[in-house]
C-alpha cells in the first residue's frame, strides 16, 4: 500500500511498496480521487490527480487498480456529455447536484439501460479481433456495432438469442484456447494507447464541409489533420460549429478543452437545438460532447483529448467517418505546462515542457483513413483550434502544430472585425491535401474544378501584391488590366469567400454550386478582358452593376437549381457587349 507523502496542486507523491506501475490508474486519499501514475522510483510514485486535491492530507492511502487509465466503450456514448475523464455530466448532476462532488466515480455508460440487440454470430464461428458479433440501434442515426476486442480471437461456444440486454450482460462466449472469454456490449480500452487497425489507406477524398473557402481553396481530406488558429474573437468556435453541423462526417466528437464555462454552456445549448441536415434528427444523435472547462482540474484537461480520440477510434473501427473538433489545443498545452511545473521538470520555450512537440504528434498522428480489423473503411479527422496569445502565430503551440498538420486555416483579426466570415486569411492559409485530392475532384466534378480553383487562388495572390501598391499610391494610376484583377478579386472575396452562416441558402453550399460560382466569376474576368484589350476603362463595365449582381448570386441561386447560372452568364455577356458597342 502507498501513502501520500506530499501534495503540490494536482501532483501527489506517495511512498510505499513497489506495487504501482507507470500509467496505472489509482484512487487517491480517503475521498478516492481518480489519478494516474506518471513516474515511479524505488521508494516513491508521482501521481497526477484528475480532481481538485484540496483537503487531501499526507498519510492518506493510495490504492492502485492494476490497470491503466481506461475508457468503457459501448452503446450510450452518442448523444452524451462527458467531463475530461469520461464521466457523464448528467449522471454527475443527479449524484451531486450542480457542482461536481469529488470522488464520485460514475461509469461512462448506463449499466441499467437495455438495448434491443441483434446477434450476428452462431456457435462454431471463428472470430478475430475487431469482428462484429452484435448490432443495435444506438440513436435513430447511428447503428452501434459491437466488436470483439482487438487482442482477442477464438471460437464461439455460446451465443444468446436476439433480445434486450444491458452493457454488462454476456452476449457471446469465445474459446480462445487459453480459456473462455465473455463478450459484452461494452469493452475497455486505455485512452493513451492507439487502437489497432488492419491497414492505413491513402488519404484521397475530401471532408466536404459546405464552406467555400475550405472546400475550394484549402480542402481537408478525410483522415487528415487541420489547425484552426486565431486570436480571441476571430471565430474559431463558430467555424467548428459549422463544421460539426455540415461536414459529411458520420459522427462528431466535440472536445471543449479548457474553454470558458459560459462559452461551453452555449455550445451545449446550441447542439441540443440543432437539427442534423442529412437525417432531420437532432444533431446530438451523431455527436459526443466532452466538456472540460477552464475551471476544472488541469490534469483532467490534459487527459480529455485522449478520451475524445479513443471514442473517435472506437467508432472508426465500426466503419464510420469521425471528425474531432478540439477547442482548443492551446488550453491543453497550458495544462501540460502547469503540470510540468508542478513536476519540477526543466522548462523549454515559453515555459512549455520539452516534450510538447511529441505530445502534439501523438495526438495528431492518431488521425488517419484506415481499413479496420472488421474489413470496413473508417477515418478519424482532427480539426484542432489553436488560441495563440495576442494572435501571435510564432508562439510554440502554433509552430509545433504546423509541423504535424497539413491544412492550416489561419483566422485573421482584421477580417473578423470587418464581419468577413469565415475570417480565414487566404494568403497565410494553406492545404497540402489539395494536390492529392485532385483525382477525386476530377472524377466527381470534372477537370474544370481544379483549373478554376487554381485560377481563383492565383487572382487572390495577385491582388495581394497589387494592394500593397494601392496603399502607397492609390488605384487610379494602375493600368486597366490590374484594375480588372482588383475588381474580380473583390467579387471573389465578397461574393465567394465570404459566407453567411445564418442565411438558409448560403450557410451550406454543395460542391457543384461552388464550381458553378467559380466558373461564372471567371467568365466575368475573361469577358471583361476583352474590354481591357480595347483600352476601354473597366469602370464602364462596373457602372452596369454586373459586379454587384455577381456578389449577390450566392443568395439568389438555390442549392438545388444550377440552371440559373446560365442567366448570370448571359447578363455578363450582355453587359460586356453593351460596353463594347458604345466604344
């Protein structure tokens, strides 16, 4: 038995015999606070406690469980709200009231609820790890597929009939050759250990978000990683809400890591009211929420991202495409920094621990597009918000995050204050997935999508250089071809890249409409080039009002009727022909 020797915030040192091991889950003190062993010496174990340690005293016992910090995975996760160590907040409220009492150890799943289960195997079947042995309806949107734990295989020696069972009932018994192993609707898995898969597949298809700047200029692939950095008020949370609602991921794991309590409350309220646009059901029917606010213990904040990733991998193994919204990894890194200081470790840049890059790598590298052990294809896509202090992207968390992500959506304070949504800066943002996804775009949308995207990107880059000149000497002395570039870029910026998340048509835009919008804007650019070639001022075309009409087309053309784009091209032709005829 170990006994507490010293207490320093969430870090507790205990002395005793040699029964504890690194990463073991333990119960600390008379209140049985949940903790995890982070280091062990001959005489002492260092423990990080996931609950508030005030009131603990030296001499109180520390009890080991003999197992690592694990999560119970099974039906009932979807639609639930958990804290950083996967305790359901609704059950905690019933047990202890509005404020979470310490030492309340409530399991992740409801052990009394019965699920109508369909058993998929029979006696004599040979099952490998990851094989599906039962199915049930977890929510109206999600079918839960109960799997053999990855490290178990054997022959079915007994199986129950279809019926209603709890997560603790034995459904199937396997003879593994070393004994009989019962299979239940739930299984445990260590949160810091990646769940195995059969094969890592190429990342070659996009996560479709319906947000034009993300889908067109800076696409994110399924199984990829994206960073969403930005200063306070730039719209990180709003963007993640849009991605959670509209992306074509099957399941969303929203991870509120160290955010303010009132902001997290708003997230929970909004998610409970949102409707899933694909099924018409409440969006909570395919969402798992993990709420670990800034006033909760920092050690639990550090563990929360592993909790979310383990849940995501579990549903990936069933063959689902899962997207994690981590808001924000900066608060998680701050928790690492505080715990590192308590452990008296040597600090690195800005006080962060020297292992910050490796911890970030461990998190982001668990994303991927996989062939699962049951033969299905599934993916985990990670979108991590970063909150650099003062919007300084040179700080350690942002810089180290850029090493491990291939999509960088940089939010800009000036765009946000100008009410440009999404406030993603098209100059400092980038996506390394764009070229890898060209094959998918060519197959599903035709080769013109990639050509249009490249031309749009080139025009925005060219405009950025011209605006530096305009700031110095004004736009009047620019040649007409450069004025045309600036005018076209204005249409792209306000009519294409800017999007209204509250407008019923503009909040989500399918890829086909995005392509037609790009083609129409570039048609304007090409036809207007005929005016410039004849040395006619571009202001004459602007006076016709066609530019403003192109800006408004995003609101006026429904997402299910692409025929109206022909009318806009005809209006462009009429406006250009009228200017040419006058000159």
